[in-house]
C-alpha cells in the first residue's frame, strides 16, 4: 500500500485499527459509533419505504448493520488504497448493510406473488432497472415476451426481482432455493427476453 497517497487522518485510522491494545479498541469503538450514525441516517432516508410495523425494529436493524459493516471493514483493511478518505470508504459498508437489511425487513411479512396488474402500472411507476422502457409499444412487446417465452418459474422470478424489487435473499428463502439458483434463472430469463426483443426489432431494453 502506498501510504504517501493517504491523508493523515486516514493513515491514523489505519495505524490504530491495524495495531494492538487500547489504541485499536478505542479506534474500533469510534468507528462502530460512526457506522451506527451512518446506518441511522440511511434508515431515516428510507423510512417512507418501510411498512408501519417495521419502523419499530429499525434501530435494532441499524445496530446490527453497523456491526456487520464494522466486521467487513476490519476484514478488508488491506484493500483500502486511499482513493477516498477512510471514513468515506468505511461508511459505504454501513450504507450497503443497512439498505440490504431494510429491504429484506420490508418484505418479511409481504407476499411474493405473480401480479400481472403491474404491467398496467409500469408506464407511470417503472423501477430504475426498467426506466429505459420509454414507450407503450416497447412495454407491450416485453409483456408479450415474458408471457409467451418464459417458463412459469422464470416469469415469477423475473417479475419479482426486476419489477417488484423483491430482494434476492428474500426470494430465495420463499422459494426454498439458493441465491445462485435465483441468479441463474434470472440470467436465463433476461437472455431469452433480450433475444426475443432483438428479433422483434426492439433493441436490448432488458439489462
């Protein structure tokens, strides 16, 4: 690691966290407190997306997310290269852990089911992954391709992940399978849809 490229504060964080004794313990406690604050900030930003019954559990989720983020940061200290300040780099772990836990928690008691009415709502409220579907004709073509060319399982997984924004972990748990199996089915479905849409002259709108 080229420590000359790292600012003084970041270098001090690394020195203390990679050291021993009281200095390491103090730095670890400071970092954990920082990550908890970041986790709570991220939870506050996402509060409106959570069902009412989930809000009371948010603080516990934030502490858990910060603890997991701390473990990840400590395990990856050797990968820090100083492209950003150390605290900025470390806080990304807390944001990721918090957003992942909140999304899973929001789906804890929600049904995961195939809902074809989502196609009627799609032009007005497309999730980010489908925002390139800019006209009704393309949406109709995608809907037809999903209906006619995907297996029932592919259709269910594609719509759940891509359109309902169901977390992969949640879907794998509900279906009694692994994340890898979900990713494989999703990959196969997207490849099939991409081929069908290209043959129909619509380019590659499914990423």
